[in-house]
C-alpha cells in the first residue's frame, strides 16, 4: 500500500515537474519573441532618412526631366524616370552635383538603350536607395499627367505668370533678426501684390501670423513628405479670399500676394526691407521631424530655376499689381 501510494506520488511529481518545465519553456520563448518584436519595432521606428543635402544642379534637372518627359510623350520603348537617373548619377558623383558630367548621363542612357535595366545597373550601388528615396521626397510630384492627360511638368513656379522677380542662391546665408541663424529658403524679390501660387497641391497646415515669416502659409503635400512655406505676404490682404487652415489647394492655385510683413511680434507689420516671397521646402520622412531641431530644409534655388518653365496664369483682380 505504501509502495503503491509512493508510485502514485512519483507519477504525480513527474507530471508536475513536466508541467512546470513546459510552462517555463513556453514563457521563456514567448518573452524572447516579445522582446525581439519590440526591438524590431524600435528599429523600424528609427529607420528613416535623417538628412538630405539636395544639390542637384539645374543642368541635371533639365536634362533628366527632358529624357523622362520625351520618352513618355513619344511612347518610346524605354521610358526614363528622372528620379532614377538622378539617383544613379548621385552614386557616381558622391551626391555632389558640382561633379556632374553630362557624359555620365550619356553613358547611362547608352547602357539602357543597349538593353540593361536600372535594376541591374543599381543593385550593387550602395547608396542608390538612399538617393532614390531622398530625391523622390523632393521631386515625385513635379512630373506627371496634368488635368488634360498631358505628361510633363505639373508643379508651378510660386510667382504667377507675367510677373517678374529676381533671386540668387541665398540658402544658408546668415540672418540676424531674433537670433543668429541660417536662411532656410530662397527669397524671390518682386513687387508688392504679385500673385503667389501653390507649387504643388496639398493641404493648408498653417495660415496666419508668425513673428519671423509675417503673414505666411504652409502647405503639406498629400503624401505628407513635403511642407511648402510661403512667407512675408502682403500687409492687410495677404491671402487669396476665403483660404483657411485645413483647406485643400491645387497646384497653380492663387494662395496669396507678395509683400514685406514679418520680423515683428505685432501682427500685420511691414518690417522686411525689400519686398519678397520667402519660399522654402521642408522634407518630412517621419512626423518626429516636424517642429524639431532635426528639421530638413533643402536649397530650392535650382528648383525655382527649373519651375520657371511652368507658370500659372492668374486672372487679375483689384488687389494685384497693375
Ligand atoms: Zn527668406
């Protein structure tokens, strides 16, 4: 009897031991998976582009855009994608288009004509994906089909058609109002009242007074990657009638008028010396980059030069420059 109960106890003990060991294993494995997943999510969260130095030259923008547009309009066998071409060239020149050589582009085009594919040509280029993603963030909505189903440049110069302006590459120059800082855009000098149009379609995120920008408007692209900033708009009548935050605007729509407001805590004050539009573009790869010390503003001088080929006609009203 004693022996029997001992045997039974032994069985029970064995079963309990087995149960505890199994439970521990399950617990350990599930904890390890959980930790792994957390790590994965964290690295995913942090895996976005932190910096872009956009220095693609006007010549490179011009040549690659023509290849892209012509090949689509002629319905050629090989259709070029200017962003792919630019990303490939960036790998060749180390991301510095001061070293851009047309012969590099010609050689690439020749290879594609000979039947090689972008996929094969770029698979061993270490930084190709970085440049492709960076340049896509800047340029992806600049070329495409317009409302008439015509393929070409669909982004507009911010200064309306028929109005003159002047500019030079002033990105990174020092500014002293408020605190010492660098200039994160391009100033387009023109007459007060010159109609300003949306470069790209998007949603108005900011509209109103800002100490630095004066009457300003900030428009976010639909893919959320670009934030367009138009500042120093006209005193008393800065914006196109009826615009408000949250509204959607289309590329080429009138959004406001050139002026000289800003550099004042008080609203509607002309403290800028020379009337101009401050035009800026911020790239956003992750929402944490908005309003942070890690904002990415790019030099838009060559983009403004490029967009001179596509200007929007605005019907004059009483508020415009005569
Ligand atoms: Zn400026």
